[in-house]
């Protein structure tokens, strides 16, 4: 009489990469952030979209995905992602700053309505963090486009107070101050 043999189960393949959903999301967000830093937003979108599909409440994934869409010029794709993130973390200045950029789109083509939405979002970012990077500078550009030179100059001045090395803000402020002297002469 032969012994009954137990079937041999195949060995489990080695697990590659993160083991839990949470770890997988974190890994995808990190990859997406590195791709954004390398100026590869198209590849970042793939990773970050997957991260948000796994965890729709992950604000880091949303902020980075919104940023990737903005870098691609796909502002209307960024808006719902960032609006959802703003609902999840309403006190996150970076979300509001990115949302403002998405609302604005390309400044020369922005309608007055888009400009107003961007201004409101930038102001929300400043209310949360008065030193939020680039917010004063971007507001200065909007007001310059609207030919509101006093407001533009005030925001460029604030941009320089936030970052004294901001050469673009310095350039526009000098240009505006130069035109004031010419207008007054």
C-alpha cells in the first residue's frame, strides 16, 4: 500500500515592491514626486493617478497630480483633483496655491472670471501661510495683466520680502517703479 501524497503547492512568488495598499500608495506618490522633479509630468500622472485610485483621500497624491496636470498645460484636469484635495485639507496652503494656478491657466488667455477664481485661491493660500512661495509674485502678474499697477507693485514688493532673491519680482517692481517716475515727470 502506497502512502497518499499531498499535492505540492507552488511556491509563492517573491513579493516585489510594497506589500500593503498604504505602502503601494506611498511608493507611487514618491515615484510621482521624483518624476515631477525630473520634469517628466506625463509619467508622473500615471503613478499619481494609480495612487489616487488606491487612496482617493491621499492629499499628497492629489497635490502632485494637480501639479503634473498644470505642468502639462491641462489645467481643467487639475481643477477637480485639487478641489477635492481642498475639501479634504482646507488648511493646506499648497493646495490653494496649486488650485489658483489651475484656475488661472495661461495668464494671457485667462478670462476675468478665471483670474478672479485664481485671486481668491491665492488669497486663501496667503491667509493660511503669508510666506507661501511664489503666491505674491503670481498675484503681481495677474494684477499687472489687469493693468492694476499699484496692486501689482505691492505684490511684487511682498514677493521680495518673502524671497529677497526673486529676480523676476525685482525686475517687475523696478519696471513698475520706473514707469511711475516717467508718468510723474
